[in-house]
C-alpha cells in the first residue's frame, strides 16, 4: 500500500475516532449546547392516561409531558391499540371529549406527545365504555293519580332514570327525577286530571344515555268540588274535596229557590242546576275556578209542577227535569253560557208521579222512574235532544220507584222502589228498551230512595231512608246485583241521597234528619265495601237532600291573605293586613292596617272568606273582606260582649262564632247573619274553666274544645242544632299547667294542648262522641310551649315557645308527636301565636316583642326553613295573633 493511501486511511480513522468520542460524550442526546449544537429533544410519553365514558363519547385525560407542544390521541374498539391501528386525533388536549362513538361500546386509548423534534412513544393504554343508547318505544298510561311508564330496553343498560313534568319538552334539568326506575313502574303521587310528560334515560358504567323521545299521559279525573241542595234552608252549599283522602271542606253557600231537592252539574264542571220543588223552577249557576257558584241571568227558569230531579246529558247540551206534580219531563237546551232554554215542545208526558230522570252514557236513551204508577218510562233522545216515547212507553217496576240509575257501560238499569224495599234490575236492549232480568228485583233496606253505580261499573249503593243505612252490592257479569258480605253500612238517621265521586274512591250520603243535617263520607275498599272516613261526617245546612261532585284536576289550596292583630291597651290597636305571594312571603296591603278597638287579641275569618272578626278587651269588631282582601267595618262595626276576649273562632260551616272570655270564665256564642253580622244566641254565654285562652272546633263541626289556663283543663262541648254549646257528660278533661292553646288535626281524630308552665304538650284521642281521652303517651316534652298548629295534611305540628323558637314535630300514625331531627328553629323575639297556611306549605309565627312575623317554608320532611326576608314588620304596638286565608283552584 503506497504512502498516499495510508495517509488517507489514517485521516479517516482519526475522523471516526473523533465522532465516536462525541457520541460517548452525549452527542445526539442532551448537551450543554453551544454554537452549532444539533441536539434532538423528543418528549417523553404522557402518563396517567384515563378515560371516562358518556353518551356516545368519552373524556380522555393525562399528565402532560415536559416539552410537549401538542398531543396525538389514538383510539380503537380493540385492546392493544397502536399509532398505526388506532384512529388518530391530532392536536388533542387533556380532558377532551372524543365524540361520535358507538353506544354501549368499550374503547381503548393511547396518547403521544409531540414537539418540533418528533412524536414520543405511546402512553399506557386506558379504556372506557360509552353509555347505552336511549330507551325507545316509551309509552305512558294514566290512572288514578299515577301513570305507568314503559319502554324498550337498550343493550347494556344497568339501570334507568325517569324524568317527568307537567310541561312538554321535559329535560333532565327541568323534570322530576326517579332513579332506578323499571319499565312498567307506576309513577305515583301525581295530581289527578293532569297531563304529565315523561322521558327516560339508560345508565351503565359509562354514564347516562341521551334522553328518549317524550311520552305523555293524563291521570284520571279526581273529585274537585261538591254541591249539596239544602231543602229546608233554600240554599246550595259548596265544598272543596281533598282528592288525597276524600274529605269535604265547606266553602260557602248560595240561595236557591224554594225547597231545592236535586242538584246536578254539567260534564265539564262549568255549570250547576237545581230543581226547586216548591217554587216550580230550576236555579242555574256558573261554577268558578274556585268552585264557587254564581247565579246566571236569569237566575231561574220555569219548570213544571213539583220538580224533583234534574239531570244533564253526557254531551252537556241538554237538561231534563222530572216534574212530579205536572206528570211530565221539562226538556231544555244548554246555551254556550250554560243557561237553559226550553225546547219545542217544552215537556214530554211521563207516567204518574215522576221522581227521577237519567240519560244513558251514549246519550241515546232516557229513563224516568214514576213513583205513583210504579213504572219506568223509556225514551229515545232525538238529534235535537227532545225525548220521544219508545214503542213500549213504560215497563213495570215495584212499589213507589224513587230513583233510577244506569251503569257506565250503558247495559243495565237499576231502580230503587221505596215502598217495596227492593231494587228492580233491567238489561238495556239494542234499541234502548228495558227488559227485567231473570231475577227482577234484589232486596234493599227500609225505604230505598236513592241508587247509584260506581264509575267502574262494579258496585251499586242504595240509600235506605227508614233503615238508616246504605245497601252495597256487587254487579255480576250479567248485570245482576248481589249483596256484599257486609250487606249494609250505617248512614245516619235519614239517608236520602247517595253519590259516588268521579274517581270511584269515595261515597257521600246526605242525612237530612232534623237534628243531624250531615253529609256522611266513606272510602270505597278494594272489594267495594264502604268504610267511614275520619271525620265520618261534615255539617250541612238544614235538609240536605242531594249531592253531586265535579271532576277534573286536583284542587290546590292557594295562600291568599294574612291578618295580624296588634295589641295596645291605650286604644291604638289595629290589624295588619297582608297579601301572600306564591312563594309564601307576606306583603303589606296598600292600606297596611285597619283600626280596631283597645287591646286587640285575636282574629278569625269565616270559611267562605267573606267576613272577619276581631276580639278586643271588651268589644268585638266585625268586618267584610273585599275582593282585594282588605277589611272594611260592617254597618254595625262593633258589638259589646264579655271581658277580655282572648280568642275567637268560626265554625266550619260559617254559621256560628265563639269567643273565649278570659276574665269572665265563659264562652260567648253568636250566630252569623246573612250579611256576616253577629247576633248573640238566646243563651249568650256558657261557663267554662278558669281563664279560657283558646278555643277550637273539630272539622265535622260537631264539637268544641276550650283550653282553660287557670284551671289547667279542657272544657268540651257538643254543638246543638241552633249552634249553642252543650257540655259533654264529662265537661272537662285534665291538661297540664297553664294550658295556653288547643288545636285539632284535620281528620278530627286527635287534639293537642300546649301547656306553658309544665313544659309539655298534652295529646288526646277524640272518641266518636267527641270526648277527649288521653293517649297512651299522654304528653310530649316541649320547653315552655305557647301555641300549636297542625298542617292540613295532619303530618306535622309546630309549636312556639317562650325561648323564641318554633318546635317541630312529626305526627305518627297513632297521632302521637315526635320531635324532628332538627327539633327547633329560631323565630323572632317572644314568638307567640303560630299558624299554617291553607296550602300547608308555609308557617307564620307572630313575635310580640319584636313586633314582626317570622315566615317559614315547610320542607318535604316537615322541617322549616326561613324565607327571605325571615321576618316582615307588623305594627309598632305589640303583635299578637295571626290568621291566614286561602282560595282553591
């Protein structure tokens, strides 16, 4: 080899040695850097990669790599994803959502970090499953205060969430959520007669799916208002129906004609009609949204002689009246405003002494019970609503048919025969004509005068006037009646009318015995048997002869007005008056106070909301209540009564007022006139115990109880037919020391007394005769209790104490009080009287030292939360007593 070639080779070896030395010193990796540095700096792989599934997407997160400028994300439905096998998302960020993924699918993810020098190695793999697809074929079927919701299950769902609202377009944010729902579940606790909207989502480990398509259902109608024709009072009473338990609450009355015997309403619940048996006419009314009746113009329309029964056809277009004296049926068209107009011809002939008329559910046929000739007239209904006698105009009944009714299917007719003491039963032919069943009659009680069929067509009920009971039957597959195992239930002393509410849950019976004047209330059991409610009766006016109920959405009590008495012995007493907002807050009226007399004590409002009464030291102030809730003194603004009136209350029917007189140790008793003014009864006072402080009336309107502070007991009375109080056989029962207030729950089963000095609350059962009996646990601890109030639902009780608190209790199934977990909440200074508004949503406590009213919201568990503001001012004098009113919608 020549020297030149060796020299070149040597130089090449030196160069290689130099390069290797650079590599050994870190060349090609990290170096200190310097002029001409060519270092390559690829980021390390991201760490802590995690993925969370959701609806058709997944959220992928990781810990950032040092020096990374961006990230690439790769995913696949197969494990072991690589940068070559996975779908790439460039420029990804930690926390990004990977979208448009398949539902209920497991996805696998890796991430790489990128900078100018290149892409890092791949991270460790993470996985997540996406949420299921939305449920499909969602449907809902309404029932009585509930709806059954069903759907088709998507693949992979572990559970379901159901959302519902009364507004369409329900979302997961706006709807009420039911977690862990199952297809076919019943959503309970819904309002009756209301349309609800439903959506469903599916849930798995990946989260909640998209929402389903919306489904809707309307719950069955529930009873709203009841109307009773009072024959001897020439009036019609209005009641609101508590759909949850069927109890009636009187809300007012209107004048009818002479001796009203029958009342009916149109199918829409907008109009009411009353047959006045002695003035030979029909009263006609519109029904307000609050259930109140308003006489139409004209208020009455002529009928025949002695109209005994009125009915409206199922279409709401026609009305018919059975005229016993003129032996015919008056027939009317119903105008767009609900007023009646006589048809041409105005009447059709019947048999002798028609007592009752009814129309079949299809509106094609009419039937009239003729009490004198013992027949049933049968008619077809013409296209214009006129009645035409069938080819066979009558069919035989038994002696003195008094009432006729048709089952909901339109297949069967039942007639109560008042002298024969039985029920005639018929099938309806294809032409509407009646044919007696194989067994033509079924035995009833003594003098059956009213028969009705429940809405399901399963049961029949008959009011027996002389045997003082209701016969109850099941309807067989052929329509024939069979007495139930318990064939009758007791029903007062003169049951003359029976009616089933539109939901088929409740039965009402009018008892017009001269010393009773009640409406009896029953629940219908699963076998159709009747059980008396608690209370078993509510009062009516004289001679209740007929009852009818409207149906639709559940009635809601809406808080309306509040009145607070402000005490000042110098003569500057007044009543603060407020409107109540929908959120429960009190707002002073434009005229915030009205003047009373010296030493205002308590205030009460009659159930119709028309009149208010305020007790002062020795004078009673009386007011009318305007459309805006403001009080206006009556023509006779004050009446003189006893000494130091402590408490005033009005009976549930708005007939009577009672006042506890602290220094006189008695109760003043008044009747309420048609204009609301008070008149002392023939016996103006009745004696009670020492220093009566509080007086209450049970919801049936039969019993009165007075808490006597000085004698440490409770006086107990029955209310006579004229409203006067009669001491019970045991005139008093013991209470604790210094009983300051007494109240009765809405069911009329329990009474409670706050004993100010003995530090407890006495609790009693109310027996059937109204007498109080101490519960097994006669008292519950309550430090310094003053006043007690119970919610309309009967679930919770609230008590003010001398420490300026409101004590909170739940009411057990046996009526006993149990302190809640949060046993008390602060009120204002020296909290005194307390009330729950009629809606049962809000509580108000009057603070006599701070001269204001504390206002609270009642939570789902009964616990109180202060509203904002927590208090509202009363007057500058000592705030004393509060009463709230409401309307029904």
